[in-house]
C-alpha cells in the first residue's frame, strides 16, 4: 500500500518493522572508510591498459569507478535533480504509481520485496524498464514534466557506455570483443531510482541490505554529496566515496557465470544516515529472457570445469525475486 512509502512523511523514530536483529545490523564503525575501489580512466590513450585494469578490477573487487566515460556530466546532474524532484511530489501523486508487485515494469515501491521480507529497508524506489524506450516511456511518470526527456537521454548514454564496457570485459577475458554483447542477446535495460530519506536510526537498519545484482552489468550514478554504498572485499565492508563525475560499475551475476567464476558479482549494500537524504540511480543491463547463459566455452576445459550449469535468464530472474535478499548468492543455486 502506498502509505508504506517512507518518502511521504517525516519520521522521528525508526518504526519497529525496520529494526534489524542485533546480529544483522550494519556495524557502521567497522566499515573501512579510507579504502578505494579501483578507478579506470576510459580516456587513457593506451586501450590495452584500460582492458587490463578493467580485468583486474573485475577479478579483485567486482566493482570499479569509471572516469571520462562519455556520459555528459550535465546529464548526470539533471538525472539526479529530476529524481529528487520526483520523490518530492505530493503523496497523492506518488500513490498513483505505487505497486509492490515485482512483475510490474513501472512501479514506485519501497524497501526491497515487501511481500517476502519480514524486516523492511529504508528505501523508496522507482523501477523502470528502459529498452526499447519508445515502448516504455509512455508509461513512465509524467511528473515532473521534464522527467521523461531527461531520463530517456540518460538511458541512451548509459546503454552505449555499457556496451563499450562489454567490449573491454570480453577482451579482458580473452574472448572476441563482441562476445558478451552477442551472447546475452537483445539486452533489456532496467533502472532503479533509489531514494533513501534521512533515517532516525541508521545503525539499526539498511537502505538496501547486502545483495548481488542478478543482471549482467550495473552502472550506478551516485549522489555526489552523500556516501552510502559499501562493497564487501576480503571479508570487510568498504565505503565507496563519491568521486566527482565518476560512475560506479559492477559485475552482475550473469557475468560471473559467463566468466566461469573468474569475475565476481560481489555483495554490496546501501546504508543510510541521519543527516541528509541520498539518491542513487542504478542502470541494469539484463540479458534477453530466453537466451541460454553459462560459462563461455573458451573458459572451460582441462583444469577449469564449468562452475555453473546453463540456464535461461528468465529462470534465473524468477529465482532471484522468489527469495529474500539476505539469503545465499543466487548463483549458488546454479552450480554444477
Ligand atoms: O544506492 C546504492 O548505492 C546501491 C544501489 C543498489 O545496489 C541497487 O540498486 O541494486
């Protein structure tokens, strides 16, 4: 129900059903705040160096930030601004878009999967399907009036960046440049516009608890003013501090499968704070539903057996959404 949205009211106290049991809390004081995830400058004049550093980042962290990525900075700023404007709309306006059905292609919702979870998360989000644009844009919010135009332009740029990164990722695995794009078929593209209001008790809850992304590649536009993303690395949570004009890239479960486990779809989470609201915009490149996914033949052989069985993305996605987030890595269910 729309009254579950947390962006429509001011909360002086954290409601009981957002409080995590002691053992599951974020333990914010233990988070490493001065580490860095790798940074890759896509304008590096040495393309082989770019490929090598992307390959290294995918192996060690599953996450990296990109600079000089080609998405215009003004568009990134406009995207975040229109997202803030959207979440400031009156409650009645937002109520019209609310749904807790994960099957809906356009929905304003809250937490992660309110139908399945027992403890909620301090997040509202707008979920959009973005490809092909002409099919989905007519169903997107018409308010704020510039929303459709800005978000469409942003989606186009991000998609082009994603395909550029696919080429580098394919090359870094020793595969043909077009391998990932070709194998994953006509890519769907989804967006989650995540809004994390100020939270009265950030130590007790999450914006999004630890999860991996079920898709192939995620491009994250982060609020430039407020940190909140944390990534698991060597058993410790690392804070990803916003870097001016950068985008954050992470490997999703499908690239972990396709790389036969060489590249990691790592656990990450979003924490909240009591000072300022935070926004992030995640763009997900998703394989075509009926394409068969499994380790690339070239990466399987003597001494390197296939770690995962083949499956369709539809099967994988259904499995992902039938679970709660704090369960084992979904790919574990597809091990050979
Ligand atoms: O808000 C963030 O920084 C992370 C968002 C995220 O992980 C997601 O949307 O899947």
